């Protein structure tokens, strides 16, 4: 059993742990194939002292420990561990993509990729549904875009379709990823997913529960799905936006960055027209 | 335990029948994430033991009357494959399997944050593919790795190891013959960070001092095995990254483009104090 050097836990890093929520993230980065990646923490590992316990952690006295395998992240006085793996736990306000698994007289049962089934009540859909008439609107196997409207202490979940844009999804395909990877796929301020949408010219909706809806021209949809899979695999490396951009460009897609791009095109036309 | 045998289990130099010293562990290898279908999994080899563990959950409990409205339950299934032992083991639970399952589930309940998943179950399936004494410890050790692999929130991993008495000597990690013909067997499991004992059994005859000696020996070995568990989990992560990054030759840089970009931590109400 020889331990490869680049995997051994560096004891010194633990000793150099900064306390009291510094704005600076203590970087524990390793090199994997020449790319900088973040080192992971394991359950029971000390991740902070004097900080508040965020997601993926727990506190004992002043010390905060990791509760899941993941990446440490310190922000605003909280130390969090972004888990690599984990089920989707519904939160109020999350937009999710679900599958109808059962139909009752006053509700439909929705699978939202979580340990908890989510009922969708007839009062929470935009149609006027009569008692017992539910099958006319949604059937078992339908895919819907909904929002988590309530979660109580015993994790009874309810979803609603009353938000603008929520509906049954009739076209397109669904890609499933680990729910913890969703923020990376969306990117800072939506930058990553917007870039993929532009370059593949697909409509894409990312559900917080790890389900992503893609619709567009067939080749482009496959490309978008592949780009998303790359993010899921390489989420812990740096330089991912650039990597995805290069990947899409290699497949012949160009990024016209919104207004700026269109003006450049117009300018080119003017120049050419003389 | 307690059969008679003519050969000496320990010779004059303190060497055991498989060549090990008194306090030497058998070779152990652990690999995390071996089953794609399971939420978490681990494969473990411990001497001649071969163990596979799969974790599913948290997920809905069926039948419903078993669910607990306040927390998750742990359902641990220890099973020996019919081909795992010399004489075919009939498939299906027997009293020994049921006992091992019960104590193992209870051991894990001490470290898993069950209150985060009310009304669910965490199913842990551990199967012995080849048995050579110490299977319950090997299984529990593998199960911990599988749980961490599944992303189940825990205080720490659980590690297990056994010690025993053979030819009036306290030895670590009994092998099959030592277990069958020895004088006592003491399996034990701990939570490494706190040192708390979450599983402790004894089968045979020992004085209180011998029990202490055996426990100390087993606990010390647990810390060694804990390193192997951690190594397995880290290795899976870096291996996956290596495979993923291996295709591209270019090395694009992007300081602001790290793993946390886009991450919105749920900072409210997560300051959970644990004793």
C-alpha cells in the first residue's frame, strides 16, 4: 500500500488554518495533470475554528468539521463544504424539473429526484381543474417545470406551477447530473450556462434538482449535453469556462456575446458595403 | 471458537501461523465508488476477506410503518455469499447475520446525521464474497467508506478491527484458524476523531486485563485502517479528475473560475451545534 505523494494529506495546511473568517480562502490546491484543482476534505476533518458552520459541516464548540466529502469554501464568516455527492434536498423557491408518477383526484405526485415525493395540488396549477378531472391536464410520465412552494420540518414537500413560465415540457430532452454540480453548471451570475445557450442556440432550463432540460436542433442538443457532462466531471478544476468555450468552438460554434457581438456584425456589414 | 488443534498457533518466536507478529495487521486494500448504480459503494480486501458494500439513500421507506417522522433509519444488511466459505452457506439471513446487521446499523447511527432526513431510510448492503475471519469488522469499515462516497453527512468515518486471544497471547486481527481454535475474539469499532467506541463484542474467555490489552491493540490498529479509508476516498476523487482532464492537452488558466463559482451556500440556519 504505497501512498502516492500527491494524494497525501498535507498536515501543515491544517496547522496554518486562518481563523475568524478572513476574506481570503485558504487555498489547498493540488496539481492534477498540470491543472490546478482544489483539495477535498473528508467527514470528521477540521475545516475551521471560530467560524460559523455552513452547509456540509457541523460545529462542536469553536471547531467546525466537515460532514461530507467535498471542497472547503469560506465565505462571509461561514465555512462550507461543497459536497461532491449527495441527494437533492428540496428548498423553498427552488425551480425543479419533475416527472409525474401518480395521479389522484385533487393532485398529481411528482418525482423531483429527492428522497421526498412532492405532491402538486390542483390549486397550484394555472388551469381550472375539476375534482377528479386531473388526468386531462397531466398524465403519469409527463415532465413538468415547477417550483418548490413549501417544505416543513418533517420534510413534507409541495410544489407549484403558478410561476410565470412553469408548464409541462413537451419537447426536448432531460440530462441528469448530481445536484451538487448545478451551481457550477449555472456559473457565476449564470455566465456558464448562458455561454452554452448562446453557442449551441438551445433553450436550456437548469433545475436545482440536477435535471436539465435542453431543446433545440438535434446536433446542438447533443453538444450542449456533452458540455454539461464535462462540467460535471471536471467541476473541481479551474479554468472551466475557458475549457468549455474551447470545446464548443472546436465543434464549430461561435460565441456572439450579446449586444457587443451584434454590433460588430453590423459594423462588418457596413465596412463591407462601403 | 475453542476447538482443539495439534499445531501451535504461535511459535516460540512469537510468529503466528500466517507469518505475522502479534500486533500485525493483515494487508488491507480499499477502493471507493466501485458500483455505478449505488449512491455510494466500496470494495475492500482484508487478508483473504473480500467485501463489497453498497449504500442507497436517503430514500423513501417501504413499508411505511417503519419510517420515523423525526429522523432517517439505517437498514444494514450483512450477508455472506454462498460461495464465500468452504462449505456452502445457505443464502438468506440467519441469526448471526441478523445480529451483525443490528449492531452494525447501531454503530453507524452514532455518526450519521439522521435528523437531516426525516422519514427516510439509508440502506447499507454489505456482502462477503470471500470470508476469512473478521468479516464483521471488514464489512463495517467498508460500509463507512460507501456512506461517505454516497455523500451521507456524518461526524466521521467508523473504523473496525478485532483482536483476540490465541495460545494465551493477545494478538491482533485473528485469521480463520485463530478464530476457530483460539480462546477469545474481540471485534471493536471506533469513531477515530473522538475515540468513542460504537461496537464492542467479546466471544470466549478473557480476564479484564486481557480485555483491556486487546481493546488497546484493536483501537491502535483502527487508526491505521482509518488512513486507508481516507486514502481510498481521496484516490477516487483524484483518479476521476485525472481521467476527465487526461484528454485535453491545453491548460487554460482562470483564477476566478474555480470550483466555487456560482455556489450559493445556504448560510441561514445551518449553524448546527453538536453537543
